[in-house]
C-alpha cells in the first residue's frame, strides 16, 4: 500500500493486515461478511505508529471509508463527541463505496440535545 518512495521498516505485516480487512468479499453489491473491522495500532513512542497511519491514510484516501482521530490532540472530550467525530469522518463521500450512514446515531444525538425530554412518560 505505501507508495514506491515510502518504506515502512518493520511494518509490512501491519499493512498486509489492513489490506486483508479491506478486501471484504462481495457477491454483486452485497457483502458476504457482516464484520466491520476496527484496527488499533499501539506501541511505544518512536515505534512508527504515526508513520504507519500517515502511509495508510495516503493509500486509503478516496478509496475506502476510514476515520482517524488523534486523541492527544482533541484532549478530554465526551464519548458522544468522539462518536460524532467518527460518524462525520466515515460519512464523507468516498469513491465507489459512497457514504456510511449513521441514522441511529443522528436520532440519539437529537434526543440527547433535547433539554425538555421527560423520559418518565415512556417508562413502563
């Protein structure tokens, strides 16, 4: 996946894992698997995580939906804000894949934002 000029030393297996997850079998326009992979790369400072992500991001751009969030940069935020950022990133138009929609998340955000919501009416 990395370009010809880019070489990620010791990261070839990580790139192959990403490629394997991206190649989800389809029949017509229907996926044969329901799995939605999430990959987490971890390691000590200087181990090449950012270089790997930069390389993957360049390869994925406008080919498949992906999201990248730098938790160090965003600081201490609520879980729903992280989910909103993920939904926003994954909802971008992306080549043949189109968009990934999150209608339940949108409804949930609208409910959370409603200041006068009385849930006692709905409990059994």
